[in-house]
């Protein structure tokens, strides 16, 4: 195997399956011309997995599409497998396999029919099909489901079918655009093992883009993109090695990790701080070991141990150089002291709630409660029933059975005024796309009855606090995703709610924006706002006070993050991560899953 | 309450009109359609193309044909010389009508016998055929009266004098153009409202609206106002165009007309919002609007009289707000109908509006998906 | 099989032009038909909509006034007036309502209860026998001019029938009418409006099926992301377009067959010309409207906009400007020019001729040629505009 040891400066060779030379691409949105890629020189080597990493809007999808001939570059040249991707795209397309972000499965066709269609499109001769299909079905585990409609498959199975369709005629080069987004950890691991196998057994070259930074470490070679520019290329270790001596694991007895993290982030010379397990991971700018007392004078008995760097540390520190942190300090403005601290009152109660759609149970008899001032997380893959639960809590959907109450009332039956106490941010970006930032804020403020000076002040507060001041006249559809998400949160907070519902707020948002986001949630929680949040990022569960792990409409486990991880402790895994815990929970429940 | 409604209305307007393309969809097609349809939708025949096969050589036949030549309704396209030429000239649609005068025509007339003239009409469009036939009858009747007078003969013992009230020259444009007010107002209102909720559901913003303290009544008013104001201005423009451009007489009372416009808009908005809140996606909303629009237009009496429909379908049209609005429009424009004569049209519109708006308001929150 | 084997065969079969294209097209066609079968909405648009529309409009749309409520005011009832009124009572065109006086009749007319008034004056009998003749005063509600004309035509008919009967009864050969008209109406002797409206309606329905359905399904591929996956395969754009045209063409012809069958058996519209010509014309028209649908969707790439545009440019123009109901010959010249841009107008002309008059080539050929040109233009622009690119 061509080793990852080679440096970042290797030049394109015979062995390169993708070569980009001086490639630029521009898009026009509204009246603005945006550079998706700027003068990129890059290559992808044969026979390995190359990861394309970069925050949202870095140009990953544009690069993928240009490599398949779906977009033509505005400048420069793209050569795929020795063929010019722009002029000979038909010839080139016969030798590649491409799986777009939303893979185009025909949902009203069965698994087998989808595979046959792609076999036809790729002109796989009839006699070669049975063995190939069998191989793919075995590999993806879709064998038992060949006559099921693709629309009825789970998210993970859909992705695997998409992959199988891309592979009906083994391509020399496989391009996968964010294949693991929104897929549960079990399916994610399976997808990766398939990709490894393809490279190993069929000698395929793979270019894969991903938003999960831990996946970068599974690639042989990593290409780092930011704002349309290439920041670096090399094996993952070549990124993390230079971070040696910058990374530590910190904990302060008797101090909440969330608070500790927040405090650390505000210290000078700190590049990054994230909650990781029961400790806080700290990345310093310099290599000089920090003095605990100098770092946080208030923290007593701080334990600080150096740890091995990982790819994410390098990624954040590279990005931080180009984008300064925008974490505003303590005072979060209008969300004030009506509510202080955690209490034992249960502000949200869910008892035996279930929800049927036809004969399909989206939520099966779930029971949990949320204390006032808590950050409560619902963790699970797409389709686990998290959003349905949320919609029932917000009064958007009546439960088929069971009881639920929010602040003592069922929002579906309560008078309209009761809704003034909650803030809701729904899954997709759901603000009025052709209204400007300010118009959106004004509208949502007014619907909550704000007016005159209060309205003006709150709009001003939101623009400042969420760093939207420079964009207030831009229509919200044109905002980058991270900004959209900030605006959505600002709209949900305009009226100073007691309870905040956030449905998948960090989906598709880059790691830096996610850090900023969680920082805001922490601050709100410190001020006594109850926050309920859903996520499919396992590591984000660590930020929650307690959480419910959901799968296929059921709650698999309920408790603090530590309690949930404790369930997965075994001889092999003395210190399981949340993802390990999730996978072990799923496999424990596997017999129950099969029947559903 | 009014502040929230105002905020919602402003938002709806911004969402609708900020985008240049959707602004165009609301403004341009109705105006183009008004002009094109105002001229195109007519039953009046001008210049009926006709051919003559005259076997008679006398003066009487020439006098009769002079009546056709002198009429503004007819224009001669061919003089035929044999019976065999009649068929192709009609088949090819060169002539709509052939006048065949046989060789004994003048002789019969001078002998005091009834002379015969054969009129052959292309019946492919039965309405056109009937009109042409009526025009021809009128000319022949005039000839008869003149002949009797000139030769001192007694006319028939009784004769018909016809007067048309409200539209003495029987211009069908007077009938169609007020109908277009209803047609285009309905189309625009449906386009605006039928998608307003469906679009928000699809984009997820509707959930966001439902969790705010907006009450159903406030949402209905906020969602209705833009469609109402746009429909109102659109209707006003078309009414003005009908009077000033198409010169359709306006005999009635403006207030009576606008009572009708008001109630019609409310019922159209109610139906639009109801379709919109049943639909999950914009496509469904559009399809729903379309499936309502097509029968609503065709079965409204806009082009063909409701009275000509079979009883079952006539009863079905009672659910159609367009039906009532057509009566109001034409009544007020051409007949100067008074308010109390139209009460029978107003209350069904009001009933449709109340029912559909209530249903829409209920569906906002109770439509499950 | 070893991976090397698979790879080798894949290389040899991949990218070869010619024979392979058939396999790709076959795959696309099978997919499209399976989707049609499983998606009830396209079946509904193709089959249910024609049935519903034909039923509703075939029965609902008629220009033939029947049982017109006619107010009758007789100032001095006697044997003469009742003989005259009798001829109205027998006619199926009228349902006469006897009114006590003009005042009541006028009120009834103003409130729309009656559509015309027939007034026989005090001295009807005396004048009937005098040299001047007796006037029969008819007042029609002119609001609906077309209807008013029909009513006055019916009155004329009733009047001349009564005159004829009267002269026969009195044994006189001459009824004082110098020129008698002999009407011959070709192709539709009873002037049944349904016979000309139903064929036109087929054109309106086919416009909807063709343009709306294609516009929607093409846009659906873009929206669901299936187009991106499709474009990244070695499929050629010609194949993608054919893969859409062939299934919906078939579906459209199915709708056409259904419509023709219903017209013939349910509405008893005579079919004088040949089925063959009818279906050739329908095929040409389908190409034109499928082409229009494709073009709309290629330009808009969004189901919503595609649907909106399809409705604006298809239904109302096909309804008003195609000659389906309003005769194109009655329109002013500039508007007549506009009707030439509407494919449905050519199809309506062919349909009305083939159904009612027969295979008259002088009408069929020029209109068919126009359809060919329109299809070529729409399909040509679609092919040019459709790129195997996402931009």
C-alpha cells in the first residue's frame, strides 16, 4: 500500500486518479458572486482512501461534482483517470462511481429494481449480474430486503443501497459525498468496513468527503479545505503530529465540565476546549505546559494531563487561524433571572406516549421527564423518533396515546398565551428565506407580542449577540449555514422563553459553529433556561445534563452521560465513548429490532 | 392582537412580493390574459365567409345577394359555377356558408309563388353555424318584407319584432368581459392563497408559526389579507379596464358590485386556504388549486349558461362561488341590478366564505402528517 | 468471480457506443413505467382526470338552450292567441310561463327568473286579419348575447312553423313569404353543441396530460436528487429525454383512447373520419405538448414553478384560444395570430374535422404540419437546453 508517510508536498504522478490544476469555480447567488473554489491544485492517489475534509461551504460538494463532470470549472483543468473531465465526461463517467450527498434512489422502486436500473445504466452484461448482485447484497446486508421499496428502508440502509447501486459495475474510482451524514453509528461502521473492503479487495480508489472529524482519521490521505482553498494535504497523522505537546485533558473536582469548558475558552492562548467524557480536552496555542493557577485562578485542584493529539485538534487550530473565535463573554443579555439554577421541579413530563402513522409506530410508549434548568438531550440516528417526540411536546402533533405536559400544560390544548413561554427551533432551517435577517427578527418578535422599544432593543440585542450585525439586510436564504442557524436561534430566543426546544440544531454545521452554538446553550442553561435538544452527533451528548438514547421509536437508555456510558463498560472497553455505548445499546436490543 | 396580525400580514406581503419572479406571476399574466381573452372570447361573428352558387339569371336573385354583399356580417369568398364545387369549399373551411339559388328563383317570385333558396352551413362549430344561419335568415326576411312592399302584396298575418334589453346590439363582449373580472380574480387569489400554507409547511416555517402565541383567528386574518388586497386591486384594475377600455356599460351601483367582490374574494380565499392547509407539499397545493379552478371556471356560467346543464350538474354548481359572482357582475354591469335583488347571490357567497375559512383555521392546527 | 474479472469485463463493456445504449434506455424505461404503476398520482392524471373532465364538461358544457323560461303576456286572450301560444308549448326549447301583465313580466325578467317576454297586444286578432299584420313583440334578456340570439332564433322558428300550419289549415298555398329558406347544416345537422365541444375537450385534456405530467415528473427528478445520480452515470442526454418521452407518450395515448371511447359511446359523437388519422394527429400533438412540458421543467427545475408555469401556459390558453369553444374566426386579427402559437388550436381543428366531417386532407395536412413544426421546436430546444451538467 502506498504509505501515508509521504509528506504534503508530493507531486501528481502517474498514480494520481484525480488531478486538479488551477481550478476555480464561481456561483452567483442573488447579486453576489461567490467563489466556491479558488485556484485549487490537488491530486488524489490510486488505491487508497482520500478524505475531503472542510467546514460547511468549503467547496467539498462542488469539487465532487466537478470531478464527475456535473459541473464545469470556470478556470483550470481536471483530469480523472487520465481523461479530461470536462470534454470527455461520458467516457470518464463510465469508469467512476459517484454517490451524491442525497443519493438519488428511486423511492418507489424496490431494492432490486434500483440495482437493476443502475446495472442497465452502467451496461453491466446480464451474465455478470447475478454474482455481482449477490456479492453486493451480501456486503451491504440488504439480502433479506431485495423486494422492499427503497422509500421504506432506514437511513442507514438507504445509504448502503446507494453505495451498492454505485458499485454495480466496479468503478476504478469511487466518489462519496458525505456518505455517513445522519446515519446511525452502527451503519456508519458498516459503511466504513465496506469501503475498506473495496479498496483492499477490488483495488478501488476512493475520494470521500465527510463532516465527521473522527472519520478523517480513518482515511489514508486527508485533503483539508476551507472557503474554497486547499489548506493542506497529507496523511491524518501529518496533521495531528505537529499538535504534539499542545493537548491536555483537564478536570476540576466539583466543577461542571460545561462551566469549566466555558471558562477555559475565555482564557488567553487557548485554541480549543471541548467536553470529552468526564474531562475537558484543552488545546493550547503554545507548547509550554500551562500553569493551572495561571489558567484559571478560581479553579481549585485542577488536574492537567497531556494527551495524544487527534485530527480534530489540528483542524480546529488551522481553522482558528483563519477565523477568530467569536465567543461573547458572560452576559447573554435579555435572557434574565426569572429562572435561576436547577431545581427538582419537572418542567417537562412524558408518560407512556406513543405516536402511530398508519400502522407504523414512530414513537413507542416512551416515558421521561426533564428538570427545570436542565440541558436534556435526545440522542439517536435519523428516523429514531426524536423529531416526532419534539413535535408532540410543542403541541404540533397529538400523541396517539399517553400524556405529556410542558410547564404543567399540554401545549396542544393550552391557550395560545402558554406558547409564549417556549422557544422552538425546528430541524430544517425554517425561517423565511426571502426575508432579510432584520425582517425575520422583527416578524418573530412581533408574533410574540413585542413592540416599540422592547422590540427594537431585542432586535439590536439579537444582531449583536449572534454576530448578525453585518448581515442584517441580507435575505436569510443567502446566509451561510452557520449564520442561518444562529439567526434561527436568535429568533427562538427573542421573546425570552423559559423552555427552549432545539431540533437537530447542529446538523450540517461545521465544528467551529457547533462549538459556538454549544457555548450559547451552556450560557442559557446557566441562567436557568431549560433546554431540550436533539442530535445525532454522539459526542454532543457529553454537553447534556441528562439524555435519552432513542432508536426505532424507543428509549434505549435514560440518564446522565456517565451513567449511559457506564452500561457499556466491558473488559475490552474500559473507557467507552458515547458512540461505543450507543452501539452496545443497539446490539443489546437487536432481537427487539428485528421484529419491527 | 392587531399588532400580531399586522406583523403576519407584512411578512406575507414581503414573502410574496419581494421576489421579482413571484411579483411577475401575480401581476403580468392577469393583465395579458385580460387583453387577450377580452378580445378572443367572443361569440360574435364578423365577416362570415360565404360562397354563392347562383343558377338563376334574373334580377331578383341579384337583389337578394346584394343584401348579403351589403351586410357587414358577411364577406363573399367565392362564386361557384357547379354543384360539385360546394363540397370542397366547405370542407376546406374556405366558406362557412354557401347560398344556392336555383334556376327558377326569379320566375317563381314573379309568378307569385314561393321561391326557394338553399343555405348550406358548415356545422362543425354548431354555435358559429347557428349564428351564421340566424344572420342569413335576417337578410332573407328583410328581402321578403321589401319584396312584399314593392309589389303591393300583403305580408304575413303576423310578424315578430325582437328587442334585446340590457344589451341591444347583442354584443357578446359585454357578457364575457365582466365574466373575466371573476375569472382572473379567482385565478390570482387561488395562486396567492393555495400555496401560502403549503409553502410554509414544506419549508418548515409553519411549525415555527404554530408554536408562537398566534391564535387561529389571527392566523386566518393574517393569511387572508394579502390575497384579499391583491385580489381587490386586481379586480379593480379589471373593472376599470372593462369600463374604460372595453366600453362595457356600467349601469349599477359601485357599492353593490364591491359587496359582491368582497364576499367573492372571501370565499375564494377560504377555498384557497383550505386547499392549502390540506396539502402537505406545494405541488399538492397547486394540483388541488388546479382541480378546483378548472371545474369552477367551466361550470360557472362564464362561457356556457348554467341553465343548459343537466339538473344534477346544475345542483353541483350551487357550491361554486364563481356562479354567484357571475350573476352579480353581469347584473350590476349590464342590468343595473339593485342590492336587494342580489341578496340571493350574496348570502351563498357569505356562507361559503364562513364555512371554508373556519375549516381552514381548524385545519391549520389539526392537519396531521 | 474474482474482482479482476469483474473489472476486466466492466472495462470492455463500458463506454462502448452503439449496442449498449439500448440497455441503458431499456433500464430507464422500465424504471419510469414501474414508477408510473406505483405512483397513483400519475395514473390519476392520465386516466382519472380525462374521465372526470369529460363527464363533467361533456354533460355540463352546452351551448344549446333548452326549456328557456319565457314569460308570456297576452292582453286579450282568445282563440288566435292560444293557437299561437300553443306552438310554444309544444316546443322543447321553451317552458312558457303565463304572466298576468307586463309589470310582473318585467320584474321577473329583472330578477332573472325568465329570459324573455312574448307580448301579444290587445288587438292581436284584429290586426291578424288586417293588411298590416299583427306584431308579435319579443323582448329577450340580452345579458348573455349568445343565448339571446338563440332564443330569438327559436322564436322565429316557432313563428314560421305556426304560419305554415295556419296557411295549410286555411287551404292557401301561399303564406305570403316570397323567399323560403331551406337550411342544410352539414356535419352536425341538429347543431348539437356537444358534438363540437367534446372533440375540442379532448384537446384540452391532452394538453393537461402532456404538459403537466411531464413538467412535474422531470422536475421531481431534480428535486429528489435522482437526477444528479443519473447524470453521473454514462447515460447520454438523448437517452434521458427518450426515457421520459416514451412512457408519457404511451400514457397520453392511453388517455386519448379512453377519451375517444367515451366520446363515441357515452356522448354519441359521430366519428366520420378514421381512427387512424385521429391517432396520428394525437401522437403529433402529444409530442408537441410533451416537448412543452419538458421545456418548462428543464428551464424551471423545480416542481412548484414548473406546475405554476404549466397551468398558466396550458389550461387557460387551451380553453379560450384554441377554438375549442370560441371560434377563432370570430377573433380579431392580432389575437388570431396569437392562436397560431398554441398547439391545441391545430389539434382542435383536426379533431373537429375528423370527428364531424371526415378525413378532409385539406384541413388535416396543414394543421398536422404545424404540429410537426411545433414538436420539432419544443423538443429541439429541450434537447439543446438540457445539459448533462448541474448548471
